[in-house]
């Protein structure tokens, strides 16, 4: 599967239209179509923008899902940590060290 195919797969998974996904990165529908057809490659700023809405950029670039890097328990821990306020995160990190 190509980078363009994975971009499209992520866009569809996240329920975005081509114009809406392109708009996240302040690009055009034509550019989005070109990315999905592998006519051009996206720049890092595009990938960063779509990552903000949950696109798995590692998967897009390498074909390896970032979800495969962590166990289910590790994902729960990271997700829970991110939901904590800064003060609680700091205390938890101090405890773990």
C-alpha cells in the first residue's frame, strides 16, 4: 500500500471529506487528491496538521501503525496521563522517578 493510499485510508477512518482534510493543513482539494493518487508527496507541515485530528502519521509514512508500538495497558496509561492537569502529571512523574 502506498503513502497516498494510507493518507486516504486515514482520511476516511476519521470521517473527513477531501476538502475538509485539505483545509486542516490549509491546502487545496486538488493537493489532497494529488496526495491520495501519489502524484505528489505531502510536506511535513501537512502531516503535522492532520496528526492534530488523529491521523496516524507514522502509519502513513511507514505503513506501521503507531498503535502497534504500545500494549493496551500502555495506551490506557498514556491516555490517562494526558488527561491529568499539569500539577498531577508532575507529581506522578516524581513518584515514578
